[in-house]
């Protein structure tokens, strides 16, 4: 079984790249393909030192820093990758990777972290966040997203099997492509993220500081609660905007190493998560460190956090993405009790070992099915 793994882009190391790491560990002989590859030496070591075969976008000006500007060219770029010499093609997709072209004798398994949500149900939110609600730039952006939707829907026909990273994403796959998807939750390093002993009087959040993460709402909430401390870990284009809202009880720490992230998670009262994520690895990492989660009650968080209406709760939800809803949720949180053991037990459902077992069995099963069909037809 000769395997190719295709991903969207290799620039930063986040959720999709953590999934890629474990895919490669399942199938270390696989060859890697990507639209662009600008991984640092440190990140490349995490994917077994593999160098991806890339597209023409790799050679375009400013591709390393402004690669998202080339999104309209990415459908054409991904279609130029030649994976015809492989038995199984695995696409790890949140943008265009699933559009790689495969033949009738190949198996294409697409692990979907997200179904290009900025082109589908979250289009209007993304346009607002990018200040593209009117004018010529807005019209051009809407036209490009329209073309992306047409292409995205068409290329679903080239996928033999869809895997979603949550039931929430599986619903989106059905809505957009009218295809069923199996669910394999992404891997969380529950061996590295472990509970601490000492607790301190602060709440925390950690994420890339981009609009849809809604970290600004969390900061607004704590600006109205000067007696409660908040630590924010992460960097991104919204850092200055969020810093301008911070009051003395809010500490923005910027980017921190994984070791420092774990240090602060282990000591926090709770982790606050205001985004509507398809899965959301950060809340599970928090649970693995033994701390409960206060999350927006939509998306993948509903699958990773056990709310107050369930036995052995590991957190609670707020129903609106507003600062006042977060304030009310924190007041409710402080009237309840959550156990470290319950949080750790919940996180174990999403371990690296669990992902590897399920994913490797899935790929091998689909290969055996094709092999059996080939034998029976002959």
C-alpha cells in the first residue's frame, strides 16, 4: 500500500498540523504533498523531518507571509499535484487539500478538519471581520468565494471516504456535499498535558488572536470584573486591538512555549473558550490538565465538554457570544464544583493513542475492502 498524504499548507503548527503528525506516525513511509511548505526546522521535526512536494504558489512573491492572499489560485494549484502513483491518498483538509485529483483505481480518504467554513455558513461573519462588507474589494471577495464554493462542492465527488473531526463537522459535510462522514476525533497529547497540584486565583484562555476566536469578548468580560484575574496566551493580528482593551487585572502574555502553556493551565481555575470551533483542541488540553472549561455552547465544544446537565460535568456553557454572557457564566461557575479526575477522564477520550488506533484501522479496512473487491471481480 503506497500512501500519499496531502495537506493545505505548512506554515504554522496548530490543530491540523497535530493531526498530520499522527497521520505520519501511523504511516511513516507516506510521501507528503502541500500547496506550500515553509515549516521551521522545529516544526519539521514533529512531522518526521518530511519535506513536502509543493505547488507553483511556493515560488510566488511573499507566499510565506501572505499565502492566504493566493487562496483563489489554490484550487488550480492543488489539482497540479501528481499523486497518480499511489494506492491510497489521504487528504488532511480544512481548505483545498481534498480537491487533489485521484483516479478510479485509487482510494481517496479525506480527513476534514473544517469544510472551508469562510466560504459557506460563516461567509458573512468573515467578511465583516475583514471589513469587506461593501465596495469593490467586497464584490471581488464575494465573487472569489462564490467560485470557491462551486469548486469545493464539485471536488467532493473525488473523495471515496470522508472522515470528520467531530459530529458537528460531519453535519456540515452532509449539508454541503450530501455525503456521510465517519467521525474520528483529532489527537490531544494527554501524556504531555497533565494535571498539576497547585491552584491559583486566575482564569485563562489561549488561542491565536484572530477575530473568530472572540478573545476580545473574554477580555471585555474581565474588564467588567476587576476583582478577577485573566491570563491570555497567544499572538496574532488582533493582539494590539485586544491589548488596548486590557485592564490591570488582565495579562496578555503573547506566544508561549508548550511547557509554559501547560504551566499556566495546570494552575488556572478554569479555561474560557468563546469561539465556535469545529472541534477545538484547546478545551481538551485544559481538561487534560485537570481544569474545567467555560465554553460557548455551539460547535465542537458540545462534544468535548460535559455540561452541568450531565453526570460528572467538566464545565459549563454560555449561549451567546457576548461579554455579558461570559460574566454570567463565570458567576454560575463559581457556584458549582468540578473534579480534576472527571476532567482528566473526559480528555482521555481524545488521546493520541485513541486517534492512531482508529485512524490506522480505518485506512487499512478501506484498503482491504478494495483488495477484496478486486479479488472477487477477477
